[in-house]
C-alpha cells in the first residue's frame, strides 16, 4: 500500500472558492520528480487544512470514506471549536458495492450525547465524545486504506503545528480570553503574549498528537476500554465533565435509513434527524415553488422544531460541515458539532481533547446533509451549518445544485451556510462535469480534479 506524502502545513489557499480540475497540469521542472497524477475526486471543508488532508488521502488511493475520515480528524485539530474529538457528527454515506456500499445511501449518526450514567454534580458537564468512534466506524466499514494512513495528516498537524485559519481565528475572537481561564486550554489556544491565537499563528497540540497516535495503533478501543479509557475519564473529570466508563460504553454511533423524497427528477436523501426533517420539508416547498424561499424557510424551520418537540433553535455558531467525492461516485457528507462553540471550554488534561457541552443543558445545533442521485449515480451533495438556518441551507443548496451546471449558482439564505459538490452529468460517467464550492461567506476551501 502506498503511503501519502506528508501534508503541507504552510497553506497558500485560505479563501473560499469553486474548483474545476485545479490539478490538471504537469508543472515539474528539469531535475525534479513529476507530481503524482491526481485522481477524480473533490473535497470541501470549512478550513483549508481539512480539505487538503482529504485530498491527500484521495490521491493516495482512498475513497470518499477514507477522505471523510481524514477531513474529520483534521477538523478536530484545526477547528476544535466546532469539530473536536470531544464532539460528534451526523453523516450521509453513499458508496458502491466495491467499497462496502449497496447502492443505497445510509446515515451514520454520532452526535455528542448526554451521559446516561452520570450522577450529576459536575462543575462543567460534558457530552460523551463520539467523533472518533463515528469516524472510525465509518472507516472500518467503508474505507480502502489503513486507519493509520487516514489519521496521518491530522496527527502530523497536531504534532508539527497548524496555522490558525481565519475560520478558527473568528471563533477564538468570539470567546476571547474566557477560553484561556482553563489552564489546559490556555497551553493550546494562547499566544506567547497570553492572548488568544491570531490568524496565521502556529497552534501546536502535542497531547492531541499522542491521542491520535494511540488511535492509529489501537483504534477506538483506546478511548473506550482499558487503561487509556480510564485515564481519559479521569482527565475529563478533572475538567469537570462528570463522565463514567459506563457512559463511554453506553453511547455508540448508529446507522440509520435516511429520509428520502423524489423531486426535481432525482432521488434525494437527508439525515434522519431534526435537520434532515427540516431540509426535506424545505425542499418539498421549493419543488412546489422554487421562488418561495421565505415560505420554504419557514416550513423547514417549523419541521425541524417540531422534530425537537418545539425546542427553540439559537443562532450561536456551533457547527461545521464538509463533503468528499471519489472517482467511483462514492460520496460522504458530514455535519459536526461541539453542541456549543468550544463545547465546555475545557480540555481533558494530557489528552488534548476539548470536551463538548452536554445536550442535557444546551440546545444542540441542526446537523444536516442532503444527497441527490439518479439511478444510483451521484448528482450532488450539500452539507449545512448555521444553526436554525442549516436545514434550509441544505434544502436550497441541493435544489440549486441539481437545477444548475455549477455547484452553487447562488448563496443559500442566511444564517445558513452550505458546502456543495455536484456533477451535472452524474458520476461515474461524466467526471468533467464535476465541481465543488465552499460557502462564499466563509473561509473554507473546495478542491479537486477531474
């Protein structure tokens, strides 16, 4: 098995954008090795480092599940405010039979959950971490490469340091120095002058690198069983988490059938949660009247809130999303969260893991992904964030993509944000029609080749 080259940590591409075959030319010079020939594949993520990590794995021969695993762990390093290992996610997965799929999309749900065995009394109660378990479960079932290969980019970034992106710097600016009240957080997120890190500064996380190294060798068992799991619970409770070993074992990722509708000439699938229910309601309204954005948005929000038993949704930015597409038309889209920006604001000492806030005490964001196929072939995938606007972001993003030859002909309604990958001529079959777009109001990166 060929290992991927180390991920470049000095990034020149930090803005948003649409990409259509950006790696197509041989730019080698005399005396230099020719660059590795790229494969068909696209990735889009809210920070460039995660998109590049996923792209590295695609070029190493990985599929969409491998690339999504790499992107998810890279986000845990570069955007822990919304996608740390202490949090979780919801994903839609559609892979061919050759990669463990069956031609029908499936959902994998692993949001940061309330601790079922917690006795209460914790000073800063935390959710049960699910991110590593969910990503590793997906990789074990669908991935082509070794788990260690998929985790390598994230481990290198954590240990060697990663430049603070504009997306992450904006999150740091929101919380300010309150985050630095926790001594373990301060060692990660503070500059030499004692203030929060600024864009372009290097963030080093040796403890998180050690945790990722352990996951590379032992898989998720390193966080759920044995001495390492006991050490994690002890460290988490030093940070006021209130977790038990029983909590770690009781909460598990779950596969589920997505919500499906047939509209615009395509088979549409959505995550089977409040966000997906809202997105399905929104796209039903758009199918009746594509211009009625306000009405569709109202229906999307009402459906999502009804699925949450009338729970009000806030505008706090506590989620992110990414998507990957491989050369066989395999696609994965995920929405991630810490339930609160920076979760509890505390790091489990010695692990580098920022702990997510428990949903028992805070309203979780909508985790929303939508996928369009025709006859089993890939057409488009949209992932959403933006709290109460996430469901409408996916509904609008997907509807716009399947009715256009470009992935994002117009931005989705605020406060929602969307990332989109689309193939106007379907994939496999017409790779030259594929492209990807990050939301133009953010600082993410869409990257790929045809």
